[in-house]
């Protein structure tokens, strides 16, 4: 056997190479001959190889993370080189061992596809030299990237579809096994040609005997399942992900972006777009807020409408709007089937984590090139360059400075960028924070969250800001809740946030945190060394000297206050300017704190509760009377307080209560792990030891939903973030049936002959309050303000339709009058009409209006003209735009943060304020024959003329489970529910109505 000739067939010679590499002609596993290096990077070395038994060329990948290991130069093989890999001491050794196991585990996952047409095969993997090796098939051919260059940059539709079909079919099998590739691009698709070599691995090169894919293309293979790789940082595992701008969807740029088959769908459609147009799509992040991506035919491509539609749907920026699976993509591209939303249940997707990039090997015979897919070395900023073998790799910028870890921003030039992504494996996390009953429950303004023993989180209440989007959280040690956000402290001492919080990005970079606490817009974190962290903008003018406190043992946040106990038993507090903290000492035995704005409570080691006034200058407060009975709390494991109420859950699961206003309904709750509630409307929920929730909400209204009858239409209101839910039904005789937890429902008892109801904020001499307005059939608009709670006040005559919009804490009414004009009424005379809205008062010939508020005190009002065109009046700060074709519109429908429209052809379209809040609720492609839309926070329902109902978007509460509904004549949607009026006047409900 002439070894030199073997290596020459790879385009390499057997000359000496780097001392850290295996010596050429070393034998591994008794049968694999090691050849010259094909590629070397920060995480591994790829060698040319030869199978001595099968007499075939192979490629061999050695796990060798250069920052964690070295080669043993004292133990030499016969060839005179060194073999054994030695891990460096301390934390690097631990990280290396973890990565080694992960490397082999992922190799096993992918090896099951050996022999699958369209995928390069993993032939073997084994341990040797204290590291691991993967043996894979060696393929001769060219990359799709090179082939496109040879063909002038683009391909006809027929050829492009033929080339991608084997890849698409292979990915369908890979996805069914729960694996995502995450690095699909023309570089990683390999073409072999009939009569010009092919696989050296013994598998069927073409996948179908002697048939070719197209022309003389014998086979197409997807290579490089090495998109995610491990790097060391504080003994916690991070992954580096190669992002190819233009091919990577937006979820890959985010550390917690949900990835799945839809991620590969985007990349594959980007490849097809490149093949058809000769142009790489604009990067997903550049399209996030303004998507101007041109259709293939706009760039001169000769492409069929079905294929163009499929490509554009597959390239949707938000995953919820995208084709969801390879099967759906295949149907759209090859079978001409109508695109639809994939309603299959989501599967947990295993992303290929420690497969160092460079797993699979390619060779470019057309140009006499032999190359390996290289890994990209340790994480560093740099530019994309071509290595000597023609492969894209990363070259570090040498500016004379020491190497530093790059930021999370994908700011690299060229095609490739690197991003850190957290991974959460049991064996790879240093445990910094641990669960306790006290940290397992938290209540915010209008929602509550609960930590299960398995580290996952459940919740109830409002989801108006996405604060309950917690399904993906795991390994959580503590939770905290504010007005518009939920925070989760992970076991490794880092923090995740759902919803809206000022300084959220900075909070998610906190480290070494052992506990958290939140209230209103504030989040506090306590570090292991006894220091306090706070989110940006904490206090809005309050004292922030607490950031300098030391030796802190416990911390809590209240309404614009912060309190802490230090190791010497002293309680410290800060609040608004002029508030003097009370002198509180002797709390050495306190392990956890809770506080309201006026009072601090300490949970002691023995389960008793201490309490004291926070402020010296609030002498008129008698906390003994306010919290009568708390002195008897014993054996308490978890404590929850809110103004005037204190609740304790004992170690054996019983509920204790002290204070005024304790609801009788919670008396006798037992088997609890913890309790929490909301600041608005006095909702309470207890989590059982089995993870289930028992809930209490004060009920108002004159009818339960299941008892409602004779209905004509319904409205669902969610309290404009106030944590209240109201279901209001209008009967055939135009009386009202009401249900909910809003204390303002009784004001509607004075309403008669009602045709429409709206919710808003009132402002009068007493202050600001949430409430209702209504329009009767005579066209009179009524309201009840705080001064005249039970006495309706007429505001306007001649009204036909009512729209309410809220800007922060003031609201306006827009009323369509019977002459086709629009009247605007400010519910706060001092605030007046918002800028930009005055234009609406100049409209004429309007047949319908609809409006929505923005999430940052802005809004827009649309008017539908009799000719089917739409006009708009918007606050200057409103982020949404009336773009696209807004002609041929039949009707408009208002949501909290979006407006829907039904076109005259029975299809739907939408105006949304911010794309990042799109959870698939506008995925209405394929909806036909619509007669009405109903917009919830994150879902949309559509009523068809046959009485059936569509629904799309988030379904965490079952709000989209409407498939079996029939004979529906009217629909409405809330935050977490869809309701429908049946033809017989009864009510159908999907999801959760309120707390």
C-alpha cells in the first residue's frame, strides 16, 4: 500500500504538520489510517483518512478544543509524534469533559441517518487518546455555492427545485427525529456528478441507483451538522452558532429564540431564493421592523406563482408567519398545495450542540480542490475570508489587543457571524440559586407566577405584555413579578425576563444572583457576595443608595421602595425623597423579606413572622390593627403580602391569613406549596404540591357564562392592563348580561337599550379610574364617572358606532355619527385629543371606524369609506403603518394593539403596531368566506358564513380550540379566550375567561 498516493488523492502530501496534530500514518482504532490535516479550528481537527479494512477514503474528526487541551509530548507513537490529549487543569478540565461527552452524544444522534439519501453519513465514532473521534464519509464534488458561480449565479426553477428536493426530503426525516441543522446554506450543500467521482464511503451516491438528480448531477448531500459548538465561560455552557446573514432567521440571533423545523425552512427557502434570483435575501434582523424583501419575479426570476409564494412564506421574518415544516414546504413547492398553518403539536427539538463544525467533509474535484468544512476557532470578532481550500472561515482581526470574547451583537462583516446561545444541561451548570417555597410564587399588578418543583413555571392572569410567555423556561430557581413582566432566576445565577421591563437586556446579563424580587416596574437581584442589583431606571426618582449596601442576606421590592436585611440583623429601606427609614434591628434570624409600601415582614428560620413599619414619618399607620392575627403565624414556609393583607403557607400546606378584606372563599385552602395574587382586583391563587392551581377572584355581574341565553352579541374586556376581565352580553331585547371581576360592572345596571359597550379610563375631580361607556340604539353615548358612579351621563347624540382608545392613563372616544362624520371626545379635558387624531374630525362618507392603542401611549384610528378605501389618523409616535392594499375593504375590527380587516373577497389582512409581538395571530393565509374577525392579544378568530370559526396564534390557554364550533353568529376575543354566540343565543367559550 503506497500511503503517499493515498494522501495525494486528497490533494495533500504526507509532510510533517503541527505538533498538536496526529502524525501522518498514525493508526486509530486498529483500522483507520490518519492522513494530512484537511482543516483545523478552535474545537477540532479534521484529517484525511483511509479505512484499512474497507479500502476506502474517509474523513476523521478529532475533538480538540485548543483553549482547553494540549497534546502529550511525553508519550510518543511509532511515527514519532504525540497522541494523548491532556485537558488543562481546573475548570477547563471540567468543561472539556462535559464537551467531550456532548460531542459523542450528538454524533450518535446524527449517525442514525447514515445511508439516508441527501445526508453525508457518519460511519463510526469512538474514544481514544483521551478524546473522541468521528469517522465520516468522504465525498468528491462541489458545493452549491461553487456550482452557482459556474452557472452564472442563478438557475432555472426546474433545476433549482430538483437540486433541493433530496435535501428537503432528508431534512424531513431529520426533523422527525427531533434534530435541527441550523446552518443550511449553499456552502453546506454538496453536489456530485455522474462519471466524476462521488462518495468514497460506499453508500449509493445518487440515492436512486444510476438515476441522476438533474442533468449530470448524480447526488445532492447536506453536510456540516456542526452549527452549534461549545465554549468555556465561567464553567457554564454556552454555544457558538455560525450565523450566515441572509440564511439565518431572526430566532437564531436571539439567545432564547425558539428554534425548530421552521428555522431550517427559512434557511432552505433563502437558498432557493439565492438559486432563483442570484441574490442572497436581506438579513432577517434588517427585515424585522421594515420588510422590503422583493419577490423573486421582481428581481427578474422566471418563477411560477406557487413557488414564489412558497419561498416568500418560508422567508417570513417571524416564525409564526412562516411555513412550519418540510412537509408543508414540499407540498407548496412540488404538489402545488395551498399554504396553511401547521397545527401539529410542537415537538421538543434537539439542536445539534457539541458537534464541532467540520463534522462532514467535501472535496471540489471540478477545480482540483480538496477541502474540509472547518471549525471557526475560539469565539472572536473578525471577518469572513476564504481559506486556501476555498471554504468560508473566520480570521481574527489583529489590532494588537488581547483576544476578548465577542458581544452578543451579530456585528461581524461578511457572510458569517457568531452568536452565543445558552444551553441548559444538568451536568454543565454550577448551581448558584436553589428553590425555596418563598421564591416559588410571585404576584404582579395583574398576573401571578408559580414555580413547579421541576423548575418549570406556570401562571395565571393578564398576558397583555407577554409576561406569561413562560413555556420555554426550565431550571428556574425563583420567580418575581411586576406590572408588565415576569423574571425568572435560573439555577446558574442568571436571570431571564418575559414581558416588558426597562433595562431588560442588562438584567439578562446579570450573573451570580441568588435571589430576586420585583414590584411595579422594578426588579432587584441579590448576588452571592451580598450586593444588590437593580434594573435600569429603578425608582424613577427614589433613593438608590441601596446599591451600595453590603453583606445583604435578603432583599425585597415594594411599591417604589426597596428593603433589605444585612448580616447584623439590621433592616434597611429606601423610598421616595423625604421618607425616613425606621430603625429596625434584631432580625438576624430572618431568612426572607416581603414588603408593602408601608410595612416590612421577615420570615424567620423557625417559621414565625416579624413585621415593622418601614418609615418613621408615617406614624399614623397602626400595623397591629391593619394586620391583626399575623403575630400568631407559626411554621410558615412562604409569605405573601399586599396592602392590608398577609398570607402564609405553612410547611404542611395550610393557608394562614391576617388583615382586612380576606375573602371567605380561601378559608380552608390546604395542600399548598405557595400563594400569590394581584394588586388589582384582589385575585388570589394557590399552587398545590402537585403543581396545580386553585384560584379565587371576586365575582361581579348578573350572570354566569354558562347561564347566559338570548344573546345577540358579546364583548370581552381585559381592563386595559388592570387585571380585570369583563364579559358583557347584549340580548335580543338589548338588555345586558354581565360576568367578571371588575368592580365597575354594577354601573352597567343603569344601561338600557344598548347596542355597543367600550372600556376606558375616566378622569374627573376625584382622580383616574377604569370604567365603561356605552352607546344605545337611539345613538346616545353614556358614561359613568367616579363622581356619578351609578348615574349615567349623556355625552353625545346621533352616534352609530363607538371606538375607545387609551393613551397611558387617559382615554378618548371616537364616535361615528349617522351623517358619516367622526366625533372625538376626550375623557380627560386637560389632556385633550392626542396629536394626529384631529384629522379624523375632517373625514366624511365614513361607514365604519376601528382603532387600537400602541404599547407606548400611542394609537391609530382607521375610517372605512363607502367605496371600500381606508383613511387613517395616528399619533406621531405610533409605530404601525397603513401599508399595502387597503382598498376593496368590506369591514374593520379593532383589537387592543392591532386592527383587522375583511376584504370584499372574504379574506383578512391586518395592521399591527410592533412585529415583535407577532405570535402567529395574523397567520390567516387560507382563511376564506369570512364575515367577522375578533382580535385577542396574541390570537385571532375568524367567523365564516357557514357558522364555523377559524383561530390562530398563541393557544396556551386553549383560546384557539374552536375547531368543533358550529352555528356561531357572533364572536369576540379576550387576552386568553374566544367566545361565540350560537344561533340559539347561548355562549361557546374557548380558553380562560379571566383569572
